[in-house]
């Protein structure tokens, strides 16, 4: 058994201080391939954070043989996991995932709609997707988590400085935060991203 799989078992059984999610989040490409035999069970793990971390790893290292299992997680009972599944599915299939992503652009769950709109914009650069995002993210009552997921995802996939329209979106969101009692650090996160963009 590989070292990482041994550590995963030990973390599950509480034999070591590391957590399963910590191990997954720090996994290298070689670790990801070593974990392939247990990835199906990780994607069905009882803890949603483990499922989310496993999806993130599968997407990051383009483990395309798990595309069907990733797609199945789009029906996960946890909304955050469904968001990770959507992102991982895009990582695995790129433009081929677009028809499915477009369906999620109409999702009732705002977080998932935001994630789908971001991915749609990243792939197509369609201004319509960005405008739909702007409408959602600049509302005073927009949940901070929706803004956070959009900003982090855009920052992950794009060089923000090369996209003035995205910079303007970030600035509009930052302006919309004024007067909100708790910004949950979003103002600082936006400032950091915008500073790195210059």
C-alpha cells in the first residue's frame, strides 16, 4: 500500500493528527494517481468536506477516468459539494462540459447558478454571463458566500489583470459592500486580487 494511502487510513482511524481533507488538499499529482483505487469511496465519503476535497483533487490533476463519478456528485445532497463537482467536471472536460454548465446557469440554488455562470464566462467570455453575475453579486442582500465563490473561481481560472471587464465587476462588488455591516473579509480579498492584477 502506498504511503499516502497508509496516511489516509491512519487519519480516518485517528492514529495521526493529519486529517483526510488535509492530506487530499496537499496531494501531489503522484499522490493523486496512488489514490486512484480509493477515489470512488472518497467521492462517496460520509463527510461532505472529504467529498469536496476529493473532487478538487480529481479536477486539479485531470483524472478523467472519474468523470462519470464527478458528474454523479452534481446530485449530492450538499450544495457546496455540488459546486465542487461542477468545477471539477469543467476541469476534466473543458468546453465539452459547457452544455451541462449552461443548464446549471438556471439553477434555483444561487451558489450553483453563480458557479455555473463563472465557468460559462471563463470558457466563452460571453458578456451575458458576466452581466448575470453582476446582477446577482451587487445586490445588497447577496450572500457573502456567493460573492466569495465567484471571486475565488474567477481568480483561479483567469489572469484578472488581462480582463478589464472582470476588474470592473470586482470593483462594482467592492462598492456594493459599503454599508454592509460585515463583509467577511471580502473587501480585503478583492483588494488583494485587484492589486495582484496591476
